C-alpha cells in the first residue's frame, strides 16, 4: 500500500537512534530514546527546509504510526531538527 501525505504532513521511515557513550553508564530502561526518521514523502504545504531523504528528529505526540513498513505520519510542526544526507 502506497501512502501519500497531504497538506502539512510528512511520511517518515523510523530509524534506530544510535546512543553515544558519554561516560555515564545507565541501564537500558533508563536511557531515553530520541525518535529519528528518514523523510520518504511530504505534503504540498510542508516547509521548504524539509526535503525527501533528510534524517529528522521528531516529536512522537501527534504522529500516527502506520502498521506497515515501520513508517510514521507526522505533522511538519513536530519536526525539530534535520540533517541532510
């Protein structure tokens, strides 16, 4: 099934967050996971700064998880930081 985001939504493929080693040893249950995703598609009214192929950090609240292919549909105002690939 192909998903096409409309208006101000972005379709992301969830990427595992790589945790850094900063000298503090925490148990796995105490580590905070920051959600990252790769932009697969975007709606017509999404900010020009967000491009297909970018790796972004997003807020989980307000996002809609899709049951197939580990994808998430996120409003563009929930995307906080982008890294160009």
